[in-house]
C-alpha cells in the first residue's frame, strides 16, 4: 500500500498532531496517559481524565498568541495508556516508575496525564535518579502529606509525603489540610504557599527561590478555582485563576529548567466539557513554556 498517512487522522494523538510532528523517535516530548483511580475516595472517575484531555486537545490551536509560534516543533508523541494495577497502589506506583525511567533513559520529556494524584510518585522518583539539583513544584488545593490513608501509603492523599522522602517539594495553592498534615508541616519547618485571604498574591520570587535548578511540576487541577475547574474529585473553593497559574508557570520557566510535568485529577463526569479543554490547553501551554521560555 502506498503511504497515505498524511490523509489519516491520528486517533489518540495529543493536539491531533500529524505524524511528522508526533513520531516517537524524533519527538522530545512524550505524553503518557495513566487512567488510574484506584485510591480515590469521593468522586472516582479520574480514570477517564487522560482520554478526555486528549480528545479535547484535538480542538487546540497549534499557534500560541503569547509565544507567537506553533508549539510542536520539538515533537509531541502520545503513548498508549499505562495499564492500571487495581489491587495495589504500591505496585501501580512501581509500574509508573518503570515507564518513566525508560522514557528518561531515552532522553524524553515526560508529560503525564492522570488519573489520580498518586501516579506522580513514580515519575518524580524516576526524575530524582536522573537529575541532580532537583525539586518538585506542586500546584494543588491539598497538601497530600498524610503518612497513610485508607490503608495505603501510596494513595493520592499521601503522594507528596512520599515525594518529600525523595526530594524537596514546594507546595502552592494550598487551602485545605488535616491536623496531622499541619503538625507534619510544623515539625519539618515546611512553608507551603497557602491561599487564605482571597488575594491570590502569590509571590513568584519567593516560590522560585525555593526551587532547585531542575524542576518537575505536578499540577493537581483542583488548584484552580471550581468556577473554572469543577471537574475534579475533591473541589475546594477559593482557588487560583487561569492567569494566576499561567503567569506563575511562565515565571518558573524563565528562571528554572522544567524537566517534566504531570496534570492530574481531572474527573470529566463532574463538570462541563470546558474543563477538559482547559486541562488540554494548560498542558499545551506548559509544554510551550518548558521549551521556548527562559533556560
Ligand atoms: Mn493532590
């Protein structure tokens, strides 16, 4: 058969990119869907997040007004989904770690789409082994610092406690935590950036000063205000706006090297379709910042 690939759409391909912009070998970015929600306790359904984000991404404009260019020149390849392990959160974390490690070994930039927040641990662990002078920036309404929850140390409420055992973590957008988590923060002298006065005047320089040279970003979509991001498992009022998040991410990209990121906790059944598009656009904008802004 003659080559008709240019006539065919690419189902399951982030941003609907044609093969010349999404071939695995030549792409620096790999989008890794992880449809897992084995430990969520209230609204489950984040397993449908990756598919919803990718389907919404077909409607993205490749051209970005802010950066003045199309953002796919580094190549963006979308991988098949990681098969969930449903009976053991720890085994699932190990599976994500193995996948992330192989991608980093091939010098790929990981963009992981969740799925619940627990999946971040595997990719953070792989990054700590690859990059020196490394830390994590977490955008989230919740600290996720419980030592264990519902019988596991690897659930989404514990993910940043596990990450902190590996590397420094800067938490931004926090507006809910348990007493146990507050006491842990006090005992470790951690300083999360808490949203508590409606001003949302988060100091970019304070946040950036707390980060290492190489930064992995984990975005729990509930960091956004529920008025623009209702489709999450555990919504929390008083969140950041779209421009708050973008201006922070751009400022980080200007001063630090972003080495990978994930976007988690989209629960498409809980909100309008605009939430999936917002998540897709945030993914695309952060790819753009990571490759075309600053360092
Ligand atoms: Mn979270």
